[in-house]
């Protein structure tokens, strides 16, 4: 894929190429559309000034309010498992910096991103707008309830660790829809792929071990 060789998307291009090659491709991310999307979206545009030096490092980084921008590998893995097609519609739960939402927006027709912390939602909105990503709607609220106005979704990606699968999210998936969610304890989770069968029941497959910030709100951890 040709990069948009202008402005912020061109900055730090070689670091992004190295990130895609070393952190993603060599570690088993094979979906070329996902790799192209990770190349297209400048992670540094979602990272606060004090952390700019580390924007392409192989780790999560603080973004304020006690939250983090996810590790590039986990973003790519979650996007790969979501298996989005060009015409699809996705829900991003726990928008945080807006980075993962921006990557999802390269992979499908429409993204709704939901974030609990208003200040983060505002920052994310600004970062996404500055990149001209406009097939995306950012809302503030509790993602455990999904976002009914634009449901059903082909895929839902949750970027915070949950003790269980929020029922509203399964309800808001289309038949054969995919929910990617870190499931486990507050300290350690497994990235799980929940697939909704046509009869409404679900299949679960477990992938990478991971450590996400806790999902808060009605289906998450009471006082996290
Ligand atoms: N995908 C983000 C990762 C952010 S970390 C990125 O790429 O930067 C997870 C985010 O989930 C945090 O910003 C946190 O505030 C948010 N969050 C936690 N519980 C939530 C909930 N119930 N609804 C919406 N957002 C939630």
C-alpha cells in the first residue's frame, strides 16, 4: 500500500515500517490489510508529548487519566481477529487515545468508538480529526452497554480487561459477528474471540495472554 505521503502521516515513517516488520509481521500477524492499516495510522499522533520518544516502542504507554494506549501488537492482533471486511461496521469499546479506533477505521466502512472518560474522548476525537479520519463517530459513555443507535455490528473490539462477556455486546453483534475481548482477572487476561452463531449462542476461542487496563462501569470491575 502507498502511504499518504503528506503531513503527519509521513512523519516517522521508517519507525513505523520497523514496528510493522519487527513487532507484527515477525510475531505472526499475517493479515496484509491489518499490516497496511498499522502502517497507515501514525501512533505518535495519539501519544502525549512527554511520551513521543517511545511512540513506536513495543509496549503500552500512559495517555493520562491512569489509562494507556495499547501495545501495537495487541492492536494488530485484535484487529486481525475482528476479521473486518470493507463494508463492515465496527464498535470500539474503550477508545482511550483513539489509536485502535483509527486503525479499525482503515479496515471497515464505519466505526463507532466509545470511551468512559470524557477528557480522553475529547483528546481522541481531536487526534482522529487531525488525521482526517471521518468514517468514525466517537461517543462518551459506558461501553458495557454497547451503542444501540448504530447496532448491530459486524465486530466489536474491547480494549479493557473484563471479568466476563457483557451481554449487551453479544446482543448488538450481527449473526456470525465477532467480539474480541480480553477476559480474565484484573491482573492478567486472555484475548478471546467470541463468535455469535445464527441461533444467538456463542463460541469462544482463546488467543494471546495479555494485560489490559480494567474495564469499568456496569459489566466491569466495580471500583477499578
Ligand atoms: N484502544 C485504546 C486503549 C485504551 S485503554 C487505545 O488504542 O488507546 C482502555 C480504555 O478503556 C481507557 O481509556 C478506559 O478509560 C476505557 N474504559 C474502561 N472501561 C470502560 C467502559 N466501561 N466503557 C468505555 N470505556 C471504558
